[in-house]
């Protein structure tokens, strides 16, 4: 399988950034894309809404549906999956893209920040998987793909931002467990993480990161497309912690300069990768 044509892809928090890039890549195949996110009106500092995302998806060749949804609200999440399945006749793929980030040590990371990251990241991922499960069981080549890192238990990946790290690792542990739990249903569950920093709107807010130190969102989108077109029933294609660069190299794509803002720049490796 090399195309997502007519597949229904449900993406949490996909009104901008990597989530939108994954949506647009699937849209070029002619997929149905559900953008389930909070932003239904323009944000003062961040680009994109669920409505602008749908416009881009349809311009790219897909069919879009925007649903205003707070990943922290169980009733809203449940309703969003029902609405999506009713609209497109089912759900084949879930992308857990919604994420909150605050890179600070224990003294500075308030409980409000801690709770937000855990509600959005690990609880949101678990909740979305739980609500998607009945639809995915009936789906065509069903996949769950979560944007979270490989589990690297070295203390250096915790010491500067304990709260954020354990929330992201919680997302990855969902995939580790659900891959085995859902294997009998033929649902592939995997995590995907970038080899390098990706220049997104969120990255602009994190610190003094320049585009020339990053790659474009398209590298993650292209890697996701490869994963989502794999046979979900093959045991080799579930329970993996994929790295975008490795996925593409496995497909014979070795020219990664196309994803760089500056091919001659020094690109920074992402967190959690030794």
C-alpha cells in the first residue's frame, strides 16, 4: 500500500505545524482529514485555525472536516470521534499530535504547567486512543501514530525538564502498551520523533532557535506517510519508536538537504536522542 486515498485520518491539534503538514501530505493522496483542535478563531500570535487548515487540505486534494475540540474534555473528544465517523463513514488512522511544552526545571515548572502538560500529552493521548479504538477496529489498515520520543532513560533527559519529559514519555508508553494490546485487532501503534529540531510556530516560542538550525515540517510528514501506508497487521510494523530520518533512509531517500532551511547550516539534534 502506497497511498492514503479515501482513508479517514483524525488528527489532534492539527491546525498548524507538524500536524497540519501530516494532514497536507495525506490530502495529496485524496484522504479524508479531520482536524480536531481548539483554535477556531485566529490566535493573536500563532497562525492557523481549524477552518484555514480545512481550506488548505481541500486545496491539496483532500476532504477536510474541522472540529473544535479540547483534548482535555472527555465528552468533547468522544463527540468529535462520533462526528468524524458519521461524516466520513468511519476512522482509519489516529494521529496523536496535540502536545504542550514547557522546558523548565522543577522549581520553575508550576503545578499549573505540570497539569497542562500531563492533561494534554499523556492523558490526551490515552483518551484519544480509547475513543478511537472502536472505530479503528472496523477501519481499513488501522494505525495510531503518536508524535513522541523513544524511551531513553538516561538522567540527562530528565534533569532540566522533569515535568515535560515524563509527560512525553507517557505518550510513548501508551504506544508501547497499546501496540501489544491492540495487536489482535490489527491496529498498528507507533511513535514518531524527529532526528533534528523542526522549525514550527511552537519552536519560535521555546527560545532563540533559528530556522537554519532546523529542518522543515515536511520531513516528519513524509516519514509519517511511509509509516501509515505500511501493513498494520504485520507484527514488524507495530510497537516501534521511529525516527523520521531513519524511516526515509529505509525507503531509499538519502537526500535530506531538501528538508533543511539551510543545507549548509548546523542542524541541531532533537531531545532524547544520543
